């Protein structure tokens, strides 16, 4: 993930997947890159874990 971000230097991450990749979101957030999730689903239990 780091090598991808270093090479492409994206301005934003737009995920159109139904799967959410936590490490990709964390790494982009650490670099101050905005994240947009479209058509994504998250269970109630996953949402509670992410809110911590």
C-alpha cells in the first residue's frame, strides 16, 4: 500500500467495492488523503470497532 501511495500520490481514495480494506483506509488517512466509500456495506459490529 505504501509503495502504491508513494508512486501514484493520489489526491483522494474512492472505493467502489463492497469490501472495505481497513489498512488502505488507515494508510490514506495517515497521509491526509480523503476517503470516499460508495456502495460499501459495514456490519453493526464492524462499525462499533471502527468508531473506537
